[in-house]
């Protein structure tokens, strides 16, 4: 399977109401993508395989995740102050992406417009699956504010067959955020 998609991962927080979980950020990405006036296009890995129902077994869900990851060039991970340390599907998704599929991670934080360092404020939001792997050899990750330009820039640049990151603690410079008009 061609690896052309971006796998978007977030913690659903055990909610059935998407407005009460980090699903709302995923919905924002979809809105940017569908708006013809916004320069934001994403090939969504979730649309490349069969859908999964809430009533699907864990084995079916995990199989769909692996199918989608095998078709993905990178993974956008959305982390908020509500992200759980463990016990969510997000942990499994991160483990698989790093350990088996060697996918670069683009880690976006909705509470931030820009990221200039990877510090304890950010690491407090990391699931254990990420914090236990962030400094391991071979992980590729960039940390960005949840804004259209940094997310799109990272999706376009950092892929399994594109530009590579040196470790798990990369971020854009302040000058880059200024260029995008996010900060002055």
C-alpha cells in the first residue's frame, strides 16, 4: 500500500459527545480541508480503510489502526491538557506508529499558538507511550502550535519518504512563526 496519508490521532476522552473531547480539533482540521478559501489539504488515512463502529471489537479496531498506519506517511498527534496518560486508543496508536511503522510524528498542542522549546509544560500532556519513547534513537517528532501553517508545513515536509527529523524534540524557530504571521 502506498504511504500517502496523514494519520490523525487524539484522545477521545471516553466521550460519546465529540464536542466534549479532543475530537473537536480533528473536526477543525476537516473544516480547514473542506474550505475552498483556506490553503490546507490533507490526505486523511482514516478515509483510506473501512470505518469502525463504536460497537466494533478491540481486535477489529486495532486491525483498522494498523491498516491506516501502514498507509500513512506521517502522524499528526493532537495533545491537550485533558489527554490521558494511558488507557486510551491514542497510546496504542503512538506505540504502533513509532515502534512498527517508523512514522514521523507532528505533535500539535491546541493550547499553544507557537512552540519554541519542548519543556515540562508540554511533557505534562504526553501519554506514557510518548514520554517513554521521546528520547529513543530513531524517533522523529516535531512539536507545533495548533495553527494551520505549522501543521500544514510539517505534514508536507516530514514524511517517511521526505525530510527527516533528528530526534523527538524538534520545533520550528521563532522566526518561522513570525514568517507565518502567528507571532510578531
